[in-house]
C-alpha cells in the first residue's frame, strides 16, 4: 500500500504543479483531476486503515 500511496502522491504533485503553470491568478481551488486524485488517496487510506 505504501508504494501505491507514494505513486499517487507523485501524480498529485505533478498535476498540482501543472495546474499552477496553467491557472490564472484569479483561479482558486483544485482542478477536477487533482480533486479526484486526492479523493482517491483518501479512500485508499481509509481502506488500508480497516
């Protein structure tokens, strides 16, 4: 599970960086991809803790 979460963290970090490069200064919040990747990470962490 640690390898999965590590890979997911890298994907989230990459997508967050890409978002920063493409966002206007007035845009706020996560993009659809980043939001759902974070949600997937949260669900995996909850599953692993059971």
